[in-house]
């Protein structure tokens, strides 16, 4: 499924790093940054998560919830979140249901090797559950500030 701006964000239910079941509906009536990333503890994913952590006050001030999703296990998410003091939810999509639902599970090519993986992509979702912005080709170090800049224009 190829999602686009204006689409209803597909609902799902996954376990977070604390083994708590979370659904997209839990975030209804709030702005939500739903970000998909390839793998905990990799350089780009760590930079992206820590950037969001460092700017988290800005999200909180605007009453924006942040949720990260990867195919890593609940156990790995817990370790990653604790090691880097991440103040937001990480969801485990080991069955690849949600990455497929959002169209971010793709064929990738790295140094001539083809493989399936998660495309680093974020969805900004409004309180009614509609996608208002899709961030493709995310730059891990800049992403958090880019989203906050957009939110400050949209929400205020």
C-alpha cells in the first residue's frame, strides 16, 4: 500500500519496549510522529533516536507524541531505550505487519547486495488520524529539527 498525504493512517497494535500493547488509536486526539527505522544500535538509527530525545521537550511542549517502529524485538528495544534514555515509545514489529502496512518494507541495495529492509520514513499524523506529512529519505541528524520546524508552522 502506498500511503499519501490526506490518507487515514492505518491502525495497528504492537508491543512496546515495556511489553505493553499499543494501538494507533491510543494516540487519537494528539499529533503523532510515527517514525520507522531499520535497526536499534546502528549508527544512523542511534543518531536519529538521540536527536529526537534531545529535542523531546519541543515535541512535548506542542503536545506531540513520538513513536518509533522497527522490526527489532521488545527485548532489544528495551535495552536500546534504556541505554540511550529515550523518553518515547518504541514498538516491535517482528512480524513485519506494520512496516508492510505503511509501505516501508522494501527491497534495498547496499554495496551490490540486495535485501529486504525498512526504509527510514516518518509520518506526521494529525489528531483526527490523517497523514499530513510524509518524510522520506530521512537524514538522521536533521530529522527531529525538521519535524519540529514543520510542527511549529502547522500547530501554532
